[in-house]
């Protein structure tokens, strides 16, 4: 199994939306919360997109953002903005060699589990089931640490 390098203050987090779009809180508050924790943040286009009222943009856009975040050498971790529905629709659109050759922390929950399983089975990558979007805004100090 490939264990990605540990995230540290000053690293850059790429935030993507491979499933549903953020509805619970303002997206700018999510970005600000991660910056306040000491990280640099790159928000991908899928975070701002909506398709069919429940997806964060079309499948191709969401898959592209996922791929781009893993390929970008300046991104140290990839966080998902939300679960919901839609991640499994991306499985046929992903080049798993890109993920395997660019191992990074991958964080998400709920529907993101489809990606966790695929990355584990096809890329031998250790991934993390954990907080998304709104949880970064109201996260307690213990969880942040």
C-alpha cells in the first residue's frame, strides 16, 4: 500500500467536488477555514458548478478536476467538498495510473467511498474517510489537531 506524505502547515490542499454541490454553507467559508488552519488552498471549478440540481457539474468536469488535482505537483492533498451522489459515475473517466503515480492524501466521506475503494484497489493508495465542506467551517479544535 502507498502511504501518502503527511500534510503539514503551509502545504496546499486542492478542493474538488466529485459528487454533490455544497449547499449547507458558503464555499468561501470553507476555503477561509482551511486557510485559517495554516494551509494554502486551490478551489477547483467543480466546487462552483451545478448540474441537474444535485451534482457539482457534469461528470467530465468533476473527473477532470479530480485528475488535475492529482497531477498538479503543487497540490499536497485532495479534499472533497461534499459527498451526496455522483462519484461512482466518474469511475470509467479516471486514469488510475495518474492517481497511482501521484500519491496524495485523499479525504472525503459518504458517496466518496466509491473513489476510496477504487483508489485502494486499483492504485494501492491509502485514503482517508473524513470531514468534508461544512465540517471545516464548524470544526472543533480537537478535530483540527
